[in-house]
C-alpha cells in the first residue's frame, strides 16, 4: 500500500477506520464493511492511539 499503515494481514488502511468514525459510523459498521479486519485489531489500534495522545499531552 505504498507505506500507508494498514491493519495487519489486510489491505485495509487504518485511515479508513478513522474516516468511518469521523463520519459518525460505528466500529460494527466498519467491521461489516471490512470483514478481514478483526475487532481486536481495531481495539488495539484505538488503545495505542489513545496512549500516544495521552503521552504527547504530558
């Protein structure tokens, strides 16, 4: 994907998840549209993003 971050084992960019959430869609709706992505991958990504945001705020 030319350096674009994707969910491991898929060709689904993590930016797609962020676009869904920004548009008011749910994680379940995202997962329905991209069945190769697993819920635990989404949760892990969001937890990592949160940890980085909190660390940068300090």
